[in-house]
């Protein structure tokens, strides 16, 4: 039985790790570039050798402040770094530098739409700066595991939500929103395959109407929206089954296995005091004054919600389309560039961008940045529909040809002889011929079978290779068939 249909309420809080898009690490000058040979980008500071000192990269402070302002949070005038102590092979220094008490960002919020389309506020408890650990490489070395420390010291912003999410769909909507925001701000590339954007999902259930939170399990390191959705759904079912069978949920860390589509226990959950957090004696507090915050505020771009609103208000787009277009800043920019350059209606532009352009990008696994049809060129194509040089249907063919590199819309229309026939005399001749060739259909139409108009339009279009102006064809057919 689904959770929604049962007497249980689902409660979820996400801890999202966004890798900050700096060139160098959070406390050292080593490069953060992805994909280097293992262990070529970890310096003595990243490894925590004795006698070296971390120096904070100012960029990360600016980026965290930017995020804080974008989610309407408080950017702390003073925050501190702490050492979180634990042993793991990918953490040779024995502690991770993070923030514990006094994080840089607190008390934020954002809004998502739930399954019924209602707006819902999700609290952001905090966002803190920390360094990433290294990575174990299983299978890279025969018979043993390797450790790649390139990622050690990579800057992360950990964004912690309130337990305000009530379903896997809520969790995905929230994570997508954060993903969109960090990319708009340019503070993270959000690349999930490369691990630059991932989350831990804390999941519990409680009897509907119950105030107290149930015991939660934390599912670690989910790096795709699909996995977040599946892992949570699996976990919810598991907990409900367990409780209904008289069992108890234990607080623990679990791993999601995407091959088996299940979560598995990894270890019992540590309590904060297991980590022996203490302020890092090697790092000064981060102090931020109002001038700094105001200067950062000046650099904020138009944010996704505001852009979505503007696309609806100024361009008259359908809300769903405005939402699709603004999820990705490059797509939103592309749409605007076309809309500004063409005389076609903005909604028609949106239909083409969302349908044909995004369709072609998906088919060829490309991103908007590599689009094979530039915004200015699509604008010309849409102008040719608007000025009735070609029909919308023929335009699809021209678009495909443009995508395949055959030239501009005008070149293709010319080369393939696709210009619409708008000469009434020419169309009339074809219409007369089609009616003469189909006497029984014409008789049926005249006897009241109105639907047959579609048949006649189809015949005329076929005879003109789709080039007759559809509105004129319709009009002439109706006139002639009425005679
Ligand atoms: P930890 O110190 O173990 O990371 P936190 O209190 O910081 O725990 O919470 C981590 C995340 O878990 C937050 O997103 C929070 O909203 C969520 N959370 C806490 N308790 C529950 C619960 N009972 N059910 C679901 N999520 C929870
Ligand atoms: Mg945590």
C-alpha cells in the first residue's frame, strides 16, 4: 500500500552537498579540476601534514553568502570552522574541517510545488562550509582498494533542510530547486555524474496526526534525482512494513543500491558527540560585515522564481512552460534571445524551444550550450512562419535540416523549394482538381458529412507537397464544396 493511502505520514529532511566552483581548494592552492590522474592534486595542506597551515579561500565565503541571500537566510556576521574527527581511509588527517556551531548561513527558505500544484515552503536550517574527503577506488588495483586524494580539500557547501518534506516527490522538487539556484548563482556546476551535487536523505514515518518525529534512517550519497526518488520510496515502504509487523526502525546510515533498487544498512548512526567536534585552532573565525553582504547582494542575478514570474507576466507564457524554461538558465536565456529577435508570439517560441529544440538536444544527448541551431537562426525560422513564407508543418522539416547543418532557414527554404503557395489561383486549380477526382466524397460532404473537409485538405496538401497555405486551402474548399 502506498504511504499516502495508509495511516502513515512520511517525513524527510535533505542534506545536500554542492561542490563550490572554485579553481583551487578551500584551504590550499591545489587545483580542483575534475578527472586528473589519482593523487596528483592533493597537497600537504589537503593531506594534513604536520607543520602546514590551512588558509581560507575567500571565494567560498563569497559563494556561501550569495547562496544565503538567495534563499532569504541570515548570513552570519561571525562563523567558525570545527574539526569533525573520525577515521576512514579516504581521510588521512583523521578529521574533516567543517562548521558545526556557528555555520555561515542559517534560517533560509525556498518554495516548491507539491503534487497538487500547491506552493509549499521548505525551511533551510543551515548551510555550512566544509572540505570534501578523498575517494576509495575499488577494483582499480588488482586485489586491493586504492585511495585517490584529489578530492580531499575540495570546497563543499552543505545545505540542510528542515524535516518539511512529505514525499519522495517533494524531496526531488526541493533538490531540483536548490540545483537550479546554485547554478543560477554560478557557485556550483551541479554536475551530478562528477559528484559535484549529491545528497543524504533522512527518512522517517509517523502515524498520521502524530506530532513527534519517528526514528529516521539516513540514506547516504544519492547522486541522481531518480535515485533520490527511488531510494526514498523504497525506504518508506521498508519502514512502514517494519512498524506494521510490530518492529522498530533503528537510527542508522543506509546505502542505496541502484542495481537492486533497495537500501541496505551500512552502519549505526554516529551521534554528534562521537565526532568530538572542536573549533579548528589553525583557522580564524570568518567575519563578515554589512558592507560585504551588500556588495554580494549587488552581484545576485535574477533568481529562478522571479524569472518564472516574469516569463508569465511579460511574455504571457503558460505557467508550466515558464517553469520548464527557467529550470536551466541557459535555456531561459536562449528562449529570451529568440523571443526578442522574432515577430512570432512568445508562446509559439516557447513551444518550439521546449518541443523541437529540447527534443533534438535530448535525442543527440547535447546540452543547450552546444545547440546546433543558434537562437538568432531559430528566430528567423519562426519569422518565416509568422510572415507565411512556410507553414508550421514545413517549418519542422526546415528545423531538422538546420539542425543537420544545411544552412539558414532561408537557404533551406530556397534550396528545397519549400515556399508556401499563397497564390490563390494556383491553389484554386488544385482544389478544383481534387474535388473533381473525388465525386463521391464531395457528394457525402454536401449531404452533411462535415468531417470530410479533413480528407479534402489532406488531398490538397498531398498534391502540393504540403506547401499550400492551410488557411487558404480550408477557405477555398469550403467555398467550392458549398457551390
Ligand atoms: P545529523 O546531526 O545527524 O546530521 P541533523 O539534526 O543535523 O542530524 O539533521 C540532519 C537532517 O535530518 C536534517 O535535514 C533534518 O531535517 C533531518 N531530520 C532530522 N530528524 C528527522 C526525522 N526524524 N525524520 C526525517 N528527517 C529528519
Ligand atoms: Mg548531518
